[in-house]
C-alpha cells in the first residue's frame, strides 16, 4: 500500500510483483544517490523502482481527511500502574 501526496492517481493499483529492494531503488533515485548506495538483503533489479506509483513532476495531491464516526478518541487514556 502506498500513501503519498505524489501517487500517480487516486485508486491506482499496480499489477507488478515487487520486492522490498524496490523501495531502496526508489530512495536512491529520488535522492540522486549512486547505485547500490543503500545496502539491503533483498536488492531489486535496477529497473524496479516503484516509478509507476509516483509522479513527482506534478504538484502534490491535496490531503483529504477520512470520514469517521468517532467523536472521542477510540482508546481511553489510562494511568500507568507502575508509577
């Protein structure tokens, strides 16, 4: 799941099978790091950089709050029993 103001378009579903190394490739590309600057056990091939999921050339999409039925926080604050 990708949550970002720079998604390609709302509701987009990528049909590409990914590896965790694709995240490292994306970070290297976005921050102009040299190839393999980030080390990881699960390196993706250089072409898989999650590029189909992001569009950095346009302005960020606006934040849209999700509707909720809660009027108070769903978790009650409790005093710590250990002091």
